[in-house]
C-alpha cells in the first residue's frame, strides 16, 4: 500500500466514524428527562453474575438486597431477574461484547446489579472484543459513572463523576492500523455529552450540600477535546452560583490525591472517561483497595451498578472463588438502593460496610479458607444493617479514627 492509498483509506474510515458520532450527538440533544422510579410498578432489578468471582460476589449482594426489600418483593412492587449469558465464553462464541439476546434481557430490567466481567486484551486467549461494560454503557446510554470514596480518618469524602460514553472509550475498539508502522485511535468529546455529566456533578453537589466541584482535564495539551470539556464546565457553572469550581490537570491531580495536606479539600470531581478510570482506581486504593469500591452507571432511562475491580480468574482456578470479598458489589448495591428510592437502606448498607469491613471485623474475608466466605460476610453486613444500634456502632467507628 502506498502512502497515498493509506491516506485515502484513513479518510474513508474516519468519514464513517464521524457520521456515526454526529448521529449519536444529535440524538443527545433531544433526550428526555430521568425516569421516575416511584412511578414504576413493578420495578425489575436484573442481576448479572459475569465472569470469574462475579457470580459468587453478586449472589452474596443479591441475597442482602432481597432480604432488605422482602416486603416490596412480597407485594410484587419489586422483582428480581437473573440475566444469563454475559460471560466471556458466550461473548466469544457470538463475537459480540454483549450478545443480542443478553442485551434484550438487560433492557427488560429497569436497573441491574452486575458482577465483574473479563475484558479481553490483544494477544490474549479470547477474541479482542470490546469491553462488556463499555458496550453496555453505550447501548443503554449510561453516561454517568458515579464512584464515591470515603475515608473518615483522612477527612476524605469524595464523589467522582466520570463521563462514561465518550472520550477514548467510545471508539476505543475502532482504531485501525494505518500502515505497518502506525496505529491510530480516536477520542470524542461533545458539547451535549460534556454538559450532562458536568451538570450531574453540580446537581449532586447542590443536593448533598457540597460547596466545590473540581473539573479534571489536560486542556493545556489536549486543546480541542479537553478544551471543550473545560469550556462547557465554565458555562454550566454559571447556573450554580452557590457552588465554587476549579480546574485541575490530570497529572497533578493524581499527585494531589496523595497529598494529605490537600486532599481533604476536594469534594466532587467531574472528568472525561479515561481520566476518571485512572483517578477513581487511585482513590479506591486510598480507601482500602479496589475491592472496597462500588460504582453506579446512570442514564436517563437505565442504570447499572457494579464492582470496579476485575473478575479475578486466578481465584477460580485455585478453588477460592467462594472466599472472594463481596464488599465492592455490596457497595454498589447500596448505591442502587439509594438510586431507586430507598436512600435510607442505601445509607445503612454503606454504614454497615464501614463497621463490618473497617472497624469491628468480626467476620473477616481473606480471599482464602483462612477467612469467611463472601456469603458469610454478606450475612454479617445484613445483620448489621438490621441492628437498631447501627448508627451508634458507626459513630463508634468514626470516633475510633
């Protein structure tokens, strides 16, 4: 292939991608309002086991949520539905990140609680499919990835709003080899996509009494896309005069999360996709590791709640899956309960995870038979949620810090 042929090939390829993105963004301009869960009867909660340790930890979380919503389930107001087929084996067989029939099952639910799924990598044993998470976020337009991180002893109470459907991930599997020496990938930032995630962050700050939103970009270098994100943030901020905002670059922001003299100053973050992926993993590690972190993926119509870590296939091959820590999916379950209108229960699950996992630790998960199973830890959390003295136990935890 000559250089001119390569350029023509690139132009044709990019034109098709550009057409698709223009169509997607035009559709964003006419999207409706957020669904009102109080008007839905019955509310259907789908549970996706996923890969590796996913079925074990998601089942532990499901048992907790089913117990907490037992009255609603008995009355028919809430229904649970198991969603099969989002395994790496089935995805590879169909050569789809989400097989069509599985996507239809997911769309039949209002919200889903999801265990981790395996994302193939180039040169691995599985076909190099797009991440199931990325596929789901695009298919259901789950534009807001919300990840809370709290470490009371460090004065940390952070909530991250990571844009979920644009950035490097929207076309991450559609890059191409221009020549034998050049690979090209694509990054997309739009005004409507930026507006809705930034507005969601400011809305959360106002609703929860926070005073500051921090916008994270690399706009000094990535001047077009990140520059657009920052300009939109400046415009949106005018609608929230009661909330201050500032802009930080992603490189120094990763450092400042480790700066104990500064990190307690931050409250709500909003950032493009890749930066959010990196920064929230760092924040989770500060909290106690990615196994302690849950995540909400929220759109106007659908929502999905999941662990932020991987599927840990080694634990399965070593026969240790039943000893996996379900804290991440339990955290996600608490976020889900709050999102669908049971905020008191969601808050109690969050408090119980602090008490059980960080303070009392009467039931310990070690990942091996030296500790409890995930189900046993889930029951410990459930008993703590139900304890009338939960708030007192949580205050003792905070005081001990």
